C-alpha cells in the first residue's frame, strides 16, 4: 500500500495586518514593532468628552503646541513593543540582581570608605523620589500624548523609572542592614534638606505643566540630561578612589538605561524639530527654559558631593553638553 501525499501552497491575501496594509499596502511585510504601534490609537467614535478636560477629546492633538503631519513619525529607534521591551529589561534586571548578589556575597560594601558610604546615602537615596516623580511625568505623556509610537514608549519609560527607584531603595537597605532607616532618612532629605529642594520643586513643577510635550523635554531631556550623568558618572568617578566600585556595580542599570533612553529621546526631538520651524522654535524655547532650571536644581547636590569649585565646574560642563546636544538635534535655542 502506498500513500500519495500532495501539498497545496496557500498564498496569503496580504502580508500583514490592516493597520499596516492601509498605510503601506497589503504586500509589504512589516516588522512586529510596526504592527504593534502604527495607527493603533483610537481616533473616532469617542463616546464622551473627558470630564476633567471637556475642551478636548480623549485623544487630541491639541493637547500640545507641537504639530505633526503624522504623529506616528515619532518612532522609537529601539523598536520596543511589549515583547522586545520586556526581553531587554529582563536582561538588565537579571544583571542588576547578579550585581547585588556579588556585592552581598563578597561583602564589597565593607571595603568602601565609611565617609563615602555616608556621602552616597546622602545624595543617592533621596533620588528615589526624583525617579518616582519622573514615573508620574512619563505616565502623563503616555496618557495625554498622541500616537502609539510615543505613548507606548513613554509607558515603558514609566516602568523603568519605578524600577530605578526600587534599585535605589535596595541600595539603601544594603547600607542600613535592611532596617529601612536609610529610606526614611532619604524621604526626610527630599522633603526638608535644602540641598534637594530645588530639584524637588523642579520635578513638582513639571507635574503641573499642561503641555505633555513640554513635560517630555523638561524631564527626559533637560533634568535627566544633567542629573543622570552627574550622579552616575561624575560622582562615581570620585567614589573610585574611596573604594566605591561596589556602588558602580549596583547602579549599572541606570548607566545602561540612560544610554538606551537617550537614543529614543534624541530621535523624538530630532524628528519633531525637523517637522517645521515652529516646532523647532517651540522645542528650543522649552529647552532654553528647562536646561538652566535643571542646572540650578542639581547644583546644590553637585556642590555637596564635589565641593564648590568642582561641583560648579561639573554643572557648567554638563549644561554646555546639553545645549550642544539640543542644537545638534535641531532645537532652535533662543
């Protein structure tokens, strides 16, 4: 007995989903990123106006002064959608967990100069609350922004900020023997220490801004552009001479994150600024407002760790670097 098996090849009618087919044609294969973010946001058939802002639709391009012919042009160069984002962050998280295990098993914190441990506790632990404020700001962008390319990336960023706050909390617990006293002291410093009040005021002022794109510029470009390299680069460099390499290991997530996040931030700003001279001018005005505000907010922290001269020089250099970065992206700084 013999079997004659025949195969029929079925040609798909189109290579991708309708949202991509309507934009690029049915015969164009699409990446998973394109399928996940392009033209996904609802833009018709809203049932009600938002009671908290009845002058707008639920999703409304009028919520920002920035204008785009195609809001989906604000793509994420990392091409993060749910799967790729979680795979990447799982790797970073696993590396962070490993670093904590190594530091604990080898008692590396015991080798750190006691004075430097106190300094790290002073400048780092209160920044849990900075990251929490940035988490809220990121969710505002995800909530009020237009186009899934930017709102999904902002939501991922919000999760990152919560993760970094948790890492800082874990460092605090390592410093105080898992008693939680360092976290209480960090909150008290954030609320009452004059060193942190300019930064606290800056992040709280961001949270009441009405234009979500200004929030994006203020937090992800200006404040992060000074706070993160100051804390996780300049301060770390000082700590190396005091046996503080363990803290570098424990904060490597933040260093990797900032490099990764800057790719997205720069791509969004460059695309938006290239859209029109009006966009470039608006973005430049916001950057010119928030860059000095970020420098002013971080200056007391820099001085408290590096001293008057070195702290002031570090802030001046980071400020100039940020202005150069803004100009390279096409922002029309006044």
